[in-house]
């Protein structure tokens, strides 16, 4: 019978275990605030711009235009994002945060920061920096630019 490696001998196993725990706890925190993790990412990206075309947002997020449209509709329905005519192209529109959306982003950012601190606080600062460098190196080696790649 051939030898079969143990699951926990694989780095991918541990990476997935930690990633799932980090993601699940963060998703629960976001849901308590009435948004999904994907909606949070859109809100955070919109926080840094005055208005952006959905196609440009989709490109920056590594998502399809259809997926961005669905997310935008949900955020518009929640009163967190507004759609406006694009001043450069009357056939197109831009997305921007509403006042309510702009006020929500810093609160959600604290939850994101707290989630990171909760999980990665077990590491010393230099270990966190090293882990980040290693993960960035792996991502670059495999041309992974966004979580959806």
C-alpha cells in the first residue's frame, strides 16, 4: 500500500484552517452590521474615491461587471451607495458612498482591524511582517492579485 501524507503535514491545510476561521468570524461581525464581506470590500474601495464607474470597480476588485452590479444594487437598496450619471459619458453612471455609507466604513474598518488583531496578535510584530511578506511572495509567484483570482 502506498504511503499517504497526513493532512496536517500540508501548509495548505493550515492556511485553509486559519483562513476559514479568520473569514468566518469577520463575516459574522459584518453580518451583525447588516453587510456581507463582499459589500464591505465595495464600501471600503468606494471610501477612497468620489465616484467610480462600475466597470472600473469590477476591474480593481477582480470581479465581473455583473457581480459588481448585484453588489451595487444591494448597497443602493440599503442606502449606503448612490448611483449618479457619469459626467464624462452620459450613457454611463458612477457609484459613490452616501453619507450613511461614508459614516459606516470607519466602524466596519475597526471590526476588520480587531479581527486581524484577534487572530494575528498571537504573533510578534516581526512575525506578522514576515508572514505578510511570505504570503505576498506566494501570491506574486502565482500571479494572484485578488481573492477572487
